[in-house]
């Protein structure tokens, strides 16, 4: 028995040191050295002050801003410490009611908009923290933002085009628009 316990304890201590100490220290050091921006949360800094993250959505609700996807995090929306979807299935009455309410809110904010409401404006992502919307979702909101800011619609649409991120390597993923980047660009380029 003694011949089995001693090597087992020694191996446990060695693996604990390697996997619990050495590996995390090396991985953290490499991340800090090679990917410092990402390792620190991909923070967006303006005037020395963090205004958001490239990775976590924020709740913009003023009509002069583009609105993000809804968030399903709790206890408050866009809670980075509590990522997770609503886990409501497509036939769940609670999800159907939430989607209807979101569509009504979008229609009320821009009653003359003839476009179909894009699905990403009425459903939360799996994490509940998605910082991006589709270009269609941005274009759906462009008329409202232009009207509230008293700007020409083509100027707002040009800003959407400028802020649209293309798929990685031209084919991995889909085009997307960072809501934070678009709203910051809107404030900087076309303030009102």
C-alpha cells in the first residue's frame, strides 16, 4: 500500500503544480506579452477613461443612438459577470411575448419605417452580451437616428458602411456592426 500511496501523492502534487501554477502563469504571461489589448478585456478608451469593451454589448436606449441586440443576462441587462441566454424555446409564450413587445417598441420609435424588423433586434444572443448587430439591423435604425439627430440619411448610412466589419479572411463569419463603435463614430463624426 505504501508503495502505491507515495507515488500517487507525489504525482498529484507535481500535476497540481504544473496544471494549477506553471501552465496558468505561462499562458497569462504569453497573453500579456503577445495580446495585451485582448488580455485586458479589449477595452475601448476615450480620454483615458474606459467607455466599454469590444467584446461586451452595452445598453443604448436613447433614440439618437443605434440600439443593440436585447440582453438576457440577469439581474440587469448586459451584465458581463452573468453571461447567458434566456433558454426560452421558439414556441415558449414568454419568448413570443417578449419578441412582440420588442417589435412594438421598435415600430413605436420609428412608425414610418416600412422595413421588416431584423431578427437580431428582437432576440438575444446565446451569451446575452453580443456587441454586434447585423448591417440590416443598423440600416433598419438609420432613418430614426438621422431624424432624431436632424442629419441626412445618406450620411448616417455612409457611417454604417464605414463601421461594418467584414468576415475574417473574406469568408469566415458574417458582416457585422459593433454598436459601440458605430455610436462612438456617430458622436464624433456627426454630433447632435
